[in-house]
C-alpha cells in the first residue's frame, strides 16, 4: 500500500512539474493571470488540484470547466473539486444541463447559476445503465 501511494505521488508530482514549466513559459510570454483547468487536459482530478494550488501560489485566477456537453458524472467530479480548490475566482463551467439526455438517474441540477456538491457515496451520482446501453456504440 505504501509503495502504491509513493507511486501515485510520483505520477502526480511529475504531471504537476510538467504543467509548472508550461505555466512559467506562458507567464514569460505575457499570458493572462489566470487559468481554465479541465480534468481531461490534466489527466484527472489530482493533477487539476495540484495545478490549482500552483495557480494560487502565483496569484492566478482559476476556473474549473468540463468539456462541452459532459454528463453529470463529470459535473459531479468538478463540483467535488471546486469544494477543495483554494481559490476559484473565475467560477466553474458545468455543461451537463445542455444535454438532451444524461447518463445518470438524477442529473446535476443547475438552478439560478448554482449547483450543489452531491453527498451520496463516491462522486454522488448514480449511473443509469439503461441509458448507457442506449448510447453504446457497437464497433
């Protein structure tokens, strides 16, 4: 277990180090003092959290975003992340409400620009297997 934890820490530290160099280059080239952080770009939630902590140390503004039209599964992940990101100056961009159909039993609701962090186990959303089967592609 300890060896696994050390390995995971190493992977996250490496990913963060790569982004640190990228952010430094962007700053040198005159980039805005902020960053939109997407879990699909950074490869998961832990690297996004590390990047958000780095942005805070640079006094950069942060926006957490899903990619266009992601399901409530991604929205739940971003909401959980938003609850622990040190500074969320630019807010969040959830996109699940733009879907005609979601893959969860109870999609994340955005009401008057606000959404609540789900409090059920895991990410707090339950995948609807019938909907998953409905949209499955057979290759």
